C-alpha cells in the first residue's frame, strides 16, 4: 500500500502512531517489529504491548472504533484481564478492503516489568517499538520458524548481548573467542571449546526447551477460556459496533473468564 506521494506505507506503523497520539499507549511488537528492524519485509498481523491502564485501553479502543474494528475471540481490552496475562484481538478492513488484524497484550512472556516500563518512558515520539533484546525473548515461542528470525535479530545487537541470544552456530563460535566469558549457556560452553557439532546439538536443545516452556505457559489459558469462548459463540459480538461490543465482551468476561490463571506445577518442563 502507498501513500499519496507513492511512498510505501505500513498500516501497522500508522496505527502505532495513532494509538500513541494522545500519549504513550502501545509499543509495536512481534512480526511488525521484525519488519521495523528490516529482518522481514512483511507480516500479516499487528501486535502491540499496551500500557496496563484504563487510559491506554480507551485510547486504543477509540482509534479502533474509528476504523470500524470488530472484536475477534479473545479477552476484553481491559486492564484487569491484561494484568492476568490475557490478550485482546480485533479486525477491520482497510480502504482497499484488506484485512487488518490487531492484537494487544501487556505482559509479554520472558520480559521483565522494568523492560516493559522502559517502552513507555516519557517522550514526544509516537512511533514506539520494542527493543531488540526484548523482541528476541518474545520470539522464543513454540514456532520453529521464529528461531531463524532470532539469529537475524541478534546480529544487530552488540557482541556481548548477541553471544547470549543468537541461534546461529557460526556466530556463536566466532563470538566465543572474545565474548565467551558467560559459560552458563550450554551452547556457549561448546563454542568456547571449539566443538561445532556440540554447538549445534546444544542450540537444538535450547530451542526445544524454549518451545516446551512456551507451550506449557499457554496451555492453562486455553483451558481457562473454554467456557468464555463458548459463551461468546452463543452471544456473537463480532457484528456489533465496537463500543457496544466492548461492553458485551466485558460482561461475558466478568461472568466466564477468570482474571488470573493458575499455572500447574510439575508440568514436566525443567531447565536442562
């Protein structure tokens, strides 16, 4: 898509600025953040870390309503459920009829509260995006395709950070010569010994553990949402204007969706 001067524009970048026009409310994350860092040329959806406040939620809902957005299955965009680790999902069609999907969460996995707070530090800048190190940790998901992206993102970090996060065995071997001091990472220990086969094996084990941890962390949410999603299906909200739909989604969530989700202990996913 292009603007009036023929310059390629990105609807998700434009939305980021719109969401933040009245004050810091969101930071672009996930696939569109990867696009921002020029590791990918496109991503089909938009994801944002949102400030965990009623004001930020109201700002975002107002912009989405102006685009005729509708709720998709998910929690209400409300600070109570955001604080519990839930996410909210919306969709609208742009001027060209193309689908625009928007997802919001306030507590991305593996990211400290301090790092999240830094995303919303006072600034006049309306285009906010998660930092590289946080983005890499957010991409440590159960999807295998994310790990090649992590290697490309890590290459944009200073060497002392790259060596702790890269998924590229050759970069790890090269960096270990000068930055291999933190040997708590198994793959880095193998790289410091110059054993490429051991590096490849250790990286595969790290990836497998990260995938299992991510899968285990999401499973309780899927279970806790079953009754709520059934109620939503029986009381459709996706055909309603956003202000009314939001009220109905909140009412359904107050009845059927727990704010806090208990994570089972002894899931079988342990550090190796």
